[in-house]
């Protein structure tokens, strides 16, 4: 038999190997735990009773989800850090409103009460340890068996101090260890002023909290909206949802549709994705009633099957010569000759007694502002005749071509005499360029068509009517800008008349909202420099529209092309996904009140999500816009 090692042998009782556990056995048996002496326990109870009994949390802490933290050197004004027990983290989602109640004065506080919004978090942090401590990292990697306990942390932006039921600017900060309470959805909606008659969607971070806007408040639509975002972010869905809600509220809506995507809004949506989204939201698909399509004469509409399709023409006399020159992008030399011809045309109309013809018209002529409109009864054909005759005179060509205007043809000698009396600038090439620009407009046959009237602005501003200006078949930004400029002016004048009528009769004023799609084509920074007259027209309309219930909605996928002057006209925004950091930085300088946490989300927003900032809301919110109930064309 092999010789056994002393370390591997067993004792007589068959126990542990010799020497394996002896060093673990105490040499002295431990004494049993003695009970607390009765006298000591009685003394402890007497001291507890003398101190007021067992400790209980004060009633001011009941229902609190957390407490404010001490300030640190990195603390910032108007924000405080709030710590939460782990089991309360889910009760404080991002964007939620909280009420911070400082302790009563008799308990070391100042008794003040604040309202705040969660702008960062909630984050989960280990108790008493750094989140990146080696022991925390190791236990996280190896499994959750030895994970330390943790708590929650949120950053709260102070909205104001609550004094006698009102929210006033805060003069102090919440004190440390102040209890924090989460507002329920009903009170949150009230505090955020989310009450109104149209619904945009649901606030992200809440179960079912609709974000509503009031159409009867001048803080919102009469102070103009900007709907900005990259392609595919959901702008068209937002516009259609907004139009549907505005129509139901009795607001007149006019849409400048450059792509024809809104020409089927009278039909319910058939898109499977949109139908599923409507079902989840508990909404039904439906078309928008009382829609009408207007298209330029000689151009086609994207939806000829629409029950209400009407062609329209433009009146040349309604167009300011300065705006026309800017839209045609005339050079300085061409502009000089254009204005010279325009002046001659005015004099010829006076000579031939075409305008003015009565004393009333003479008085109206004294008040004519050609920065706003053109000369009455001056048609495009008449101006083209004058330009052509001026060019022929400079070129010393004796053309016998008959003028387009019958009055000019019958009085050709008088017209030529007026032209000869004018000191015409030379260089026939510039004259021919102007003639070419006007000739191209003339060939479009969109001006002064005797068979097709101009838009009926009184009908367009009727309550609950939706008018779609279909510009999808023009293929010309210049023509689009001509149409937009003239219709904007016509709507402005009509809304002035509507407002005066409401003041005279005491009836509620007609509310009108104008949606300008692809606004960067009409009001880009480049065009702002080229067309200052046109921009000033829009600016005046924007300023005066606030008092006359006329709102503008600028929609663009290229907000970087909008000049600062246009952004300055906008007081309300719906921001869909924007990934360009330069654009975001520029918008930050123009839009106030949006916290950094929301700006950080902007590049990664999902389709249909948007940051909404409106004058009626206490603070901006991240919103899931309601799906479009109506049919949109060209939506993928």
C-alpha cells in the first residue's frame, strides 16, 4: 500500500483532511448574543417619546417623487438637479412638469413654490459610487447579482415661481432637499396652455396628452408659422393635418401648392401606413370638405377629377412695376428702360383718355402707390407695344407692325409722338432684352384674359373654405412668384375689407391662413437682395395681418435659404428633423425658449415628430403630429 501524505490523510472520525480547516476554527467558542437589558430598552422608549415619537415624514413630503440636490460649481441659473428613488424614476419622464415645494420656514425652508420642466434625464446613477468606478463596471459586465443600488437624476428648468396661483419670474432658487412632485396630465396641459380648438398631436413622454392650439387667439396663427424640416420629415403630413383642423374651426385656408400634392385632400387617405397610424390614434380617415382648386389659365391641374376646379388669370394692373422688374430679374440697364417705357405708357393712357376718365378716377390717381400696385388699365399687351415701339425708335427701324392694343393701333401717330418726345436711353440691345422678357410673359397668356376672370378673393376668404392654388404645371419660378405676389396682395386687400366689415357690423372677423409651400423659392436670401420691393410687400402684409386675422405659414425643406428678415416675421415654429448643424445653430439664434435637450433631439427626430413652439404655449414641446386623415399625392 502506498504511503499516505500527512496532508491528505483522514483522522479517525473520517473528517476533513488533516490541517485543511484547522486554521479556520476559532480557538475560543463565540459567546451567544445577549438580549438588550430591559432597563436600557425602557430608557430608549422614554427618550423617543420625549422627542415626539417615532420619526415620520412630514405631510409636505407626501406624494413627492424626489428632492432637490445641493448646488455644485457647475450648477447653472434657472436649473436644479433632482434626485429620485429608483422606484420613482419611471414617474418622471422627459418633458414632464414638476412642482418644487421648499420646506416651510419653521422647518428650515423659505416656503416658496416653483414650477419646472424636466429637460435632461431621467438618468440612473449608483448610490455612493461613480458610474464609471471599476467595481460598478465589473459587476455590470459580469451580471447583475452584485449590482449596487441606484437612484435617478433629472435636470429641471425653472419655469417660474407660483405666487397666488400665478406664474411669475423666479427671484430665488429652490433650496436643497425640497420635495418635488410630478403634475398629472390634466394640470400639465393647463399649465402649458395646451388648450385650444385644433389638435396637432400628442406630447411625447405622456400617455395621452393632446397638444392643442387656439385659432381665436392672435398669439398663434395671425403671428405666423414656420414649418421647417428636411425631406421625409413629415412636413406635408403636418400641413394636411393643420389644414383639416383649421377648416373644421371655420378658418379660411389658401395653399400655394407648387407640386400638386394637396389637390386630392377632399378624399380620405388610402395610404396603409397612415391608416394604421390613424387607427392607433383612434381617428378615422376622412377627406377635407369645401376644397377648391384654382389653376392658371392655359395650365393643367394635377387633379382634373376634383369636383371644384376653376382656372384664373392675372390682372397686369394689379402688379407693381417694381415687383415685376425684380421678379423678371432685370439688369440695371434693362430696369432703366423698363421703367422708362412704363412711364411713357402712363402718359399715353392719359393722352388717349383711357385712364383717368372721371373726376373720381383723377382723385384715385393722386393716391396711387405703385410700390403696391400697377397703373390702372395698363395691360401687359399695352406695355409690350410701348417697349417694342421704343426699341424700334432707338434702332431707327420704321416697322409697320400693328400694335396689340386696339387703342394704340387707332392712335399710332399720337403714341409715336409721345415716344419721340421722351428722352430714350440708347443701346437697342437692352431694349430688345426687355421686349423679350415681356414677350415671354405675353406668350404665356396668363394676364388680362377676357374669358377667364381673376381670383375671387371674397370667396377665397369665406369661413371654412380651403383654396388650393395649383402651380404644379408652370415649370417656372418666375411665374410662381408672379402668381404668389399678386394673390397675396389681393388677399391682403380683401382681408382689410373683411376686417372693416366685421367692425362695422359687430360680427366675428373672418380668420384666414395662407400656406406658402417651398417658401425658399419665393423668399430666399438671394431673392431678398434681388426683390426688396416684393419682400417689403410680404413684410407689410405680415405686420398688418396680425391685427386683421391674416396668418402666413412658411413651409420649406431648405430653411438655410430663408433670410433672417423672414425668420424675424415668424413667431411660431413646427420643426421636423433637421440634420445640418449650421442650420440648427442659425435657428437657435432666431428661436427662443427651446432648451438644449430639445435642440439635441432635432437631428434624430422620427418622421412625424416635431418640436412645436407656439405663442400660446408656456414652453416648446416634442410632439408626435397626428397622421393625415386626407389623401396626399406623391407621398412615399
